[in-house]
């Protein structure tokens, strides 16, 4: 509809291109101001006339069209009133299709997305929860648009820290404690190493020597390292299971260890490698960035070297149109440097197709989150706490609900995810139990409750037939507002993808839930008259499906009762 109006406007206002007309076109705050409004202030300068005069001229020149009921000027605005029956019919015919919102925009294209990527032997904390939740949602959004997506977990599983861990394990650890306590014990050993190394700096050399052994493929070193990786993965997978998500590849930094020599030669052959205090770097002063470190003075590769290797590997293996990286803002410079080095190696595609997607911090808003030893907050514990809090509420308010555990899991985990995705990702997320679990707030539980309400309405109606709706029964403002929300779904998904911004979907599904609840307050569904009932039921059916699909794009599930 919007495009059709832009067409009509464009014929009367040839000086402004269609894109700008589209940006200027507004949705008025009240229905009596029409469905769309075009402000004429911007034209006053070029046409040298008062805006209200321009508005009334445009209004009378717009040619009649069957989708328009009327066009009027009101002050400086041209107000467009759509033909309601035509509007309702055209939207509902599209929205009632099962694949509403899907598209083939991405057909034949591959997106790589690098997210979650915790650091082995360290706990999976709240920061990693954000990259995991945001990355998973971006994966779902791109898949919905027909892209093929490769989900990559770039585990931090290589580097000198593993030399330190091996030393600490051999000196102060034992097999039984590591088996029993897992990551917790590995973190303890890491702390012990640093305390001891303060007293005895030669431990640092020992650690470097062990990491060097790892790089040379020493059996003993690699065996211990692999064990630490496996232990960590078991714990990470528990968190992924709770979140209900998975990856296509667990190719961590170690996966690229044999490819870094090639990266160094490439950089050297391109004449980009320079020496600085014994280390090898790429000078990026011309691009206003500090140099990108490629080899340390002991000749070992680093995080950035492995990231450069990973880009070449992924480009060759998956031929991506885009490779996305979801990490905290503090890695902005790292990615700018790495992307620039790849570009300077003669890869023009790097500038457009490598994208860093940063996000803000998690602030605890005075909340006491349960911690294990050493005050570390595990993502797993947060999710479990959310589940048990929801279960308490269910036991109190709805003791007869069947499958309480399953419902608590979907709602508890969903609440944490929704809280993470509801604001622009770059903003900090505050963590407040009362707020994020409140079924009357702007929360996951509120949206899931609206879904369950739709299900319950349909159960009460029993049999219905929505194959042949008489749209003339839908006229009230609340129904029209809800239908207009349906209409936005496809463009909302495109917008969320273009901005790498799941909050666009989260805000949208909240709008749909609000509009639905208003519609439900204003309209009885299970009325005597069959034609009216079917028309209203069709809105419940579509709302229910859109909420389910939109939540799925956030990685959140639904429940039939709660
Ligand atoms: N392991 C890193 C961290 O926890 C994130 C890795 C992000 N991905 C990458 N290709 N560098 O900070």
C-alpha cells in the first residue's frame, strides 16, 4: 500500500525521488488523520508556496484509485484514507499464508556467522550469553530470508594460556579434581598459576615452552590440551541445550593453527610485513589505526593471525557473501585491523562483506545473581534460576497446569532471551528478575502469554472454517490496527536483517501482542453470527502464527498454556 501511495505522489512531485518520498511519508497518530500522511514542509522551499497550499493542491490532483477511499489535505499534510475492505482483504490474503514473511532474497547466497565462541577452560559467562543469543537470532532471521547460513563457533582454544594451564595442572592439579569439577577446577588452576608466577617468573618460560610444544605437535601436550577442550565443551553444550540452539561448526582458533604460516607468507610477499621490537606487524597508520600484530617476538602467531587465516579458509570453503562476527564492542579495533589487512592483501570484497556486530554490556542492576566459587556468574546458572523462578510462579498461580517443567523451561529461558533482545544490541542490558519475568511488562512472558491466550480462544471456539472469509465484517479500529501490524511483518524481517538487529523483531512482536490484546478487549470472538465469528477467528489464527514465527526468529519457543 505504501508503495502504491508513493507511486501516486511521485506523479505529482517529480522533483523528489521515490526513496525520499517514502522516508517522508508518515503513519498518523490517529485514525481520523488517515492511514498515511504526507507532510509538505520540505516542498515549500522548492515550490515557493505555503505548505498548506501545496497540500491542498496535491490532494486535489491525486488521481482516484480503487484502494483509496479518499485523499484530503489537513494543514500542511496530505492525508490518505485507504479503502478498508480492500485493505483488509489484501493484507489478510497475504498474511494467512504459512510462509508469510519468508522470502527468497538470499537464494543462492551464503552467510557465515561467527558467534558465541567462549574461551576454553573459562566459564561461559553472561557476556557470552549475549553473543550466543544475538548470533542465534541473526542466523534465524537470515535463514528466513532464504540465505544459507553457516553457524561457526570460533572457540578460544589456542594460545599461551594453555601452556600456563598445563604447567599448573602438572604442578598443582590432579586428574580426579578436574574430572569432578571441570571448568571450575581449570579456572582455579589458572589463578594459582598467576599467583605462583608472581613469586617465580621462570614459570612463565615454562608455560611458553609447553605452548611451543603444542605448536610443534607434541603428543603429551596435545593430549592434555584436548582433554581440557572436551571438558569445556561438555559444559558449554549444557548451556546450548538449555537455550535450544546449536552450531554447524565448532572450529575454534586451533583449527587454523597450520594455516597461519601461509598468512605470514602472504603478508610478507605483499610487502606489508614489517618488524617492530622483534615482533612482526602490519603498519596501519595510513588508516588511523595502531599496527596489527601478526607474530610475537618469540615467533608465535596470535589471535589476529588466526582470524586472518579463518577469513581465507571460510571464503574458500563457503564462498560467503558476508561473514558476520558477533562480539562485545571492545573487539571493534581488533576486527577493523584484521579486516583491513585482508583487504590490503588484494581482496576488495573484504570492505563490504566482513562485518563486526558489536553489543553492549550486561549490567546487573543491583541484582544478586547466584555465583559459584570465586564470584563467577555462569550463564547456565542464570538460565536455571529463571526456570525455577517461573516454576514457582506457575505452582502458585496455575497448580493444575500439565507439563510444568517443559513450560517453565520455555518461559524462563525465553524471558532471559527476550530481555537480551528487546533493546538495540549496542545498549547495555540490565538484568532485573522482577522486570524480565513480569507477565504484564514488556517481556517474553507477556508475548508468550498472548500466544497461549490465542490458543485458548481457538480451543474454546472449537471447529471453525476460515477458508472463505467475508472481510466486510472487519471494520472496527482495533481490528484494523492489528491487521496493519500483520502487514509490517515481511518488511520488519528485512529491516532486522539489514541492520543485524533482532530488537526490530522483538519490538514488532510486542506491538502485535499489544494490538491483539486491544482487539480482544474490543471484540467478542465466539459470537453467534457465523460470518462475523469466522472473520474474527481468522485474526486470532494469524496473530497466533505471527507471534510464533516472530518469537522463533528470536530463538524463543511458545507454549499452549501457561
Ligand atoms: N573467544 C573470543 C572471546 O571470547 C571471541 C571470538 C570471536 N570470534 C573471532 N573470530 N574472533 O572474546
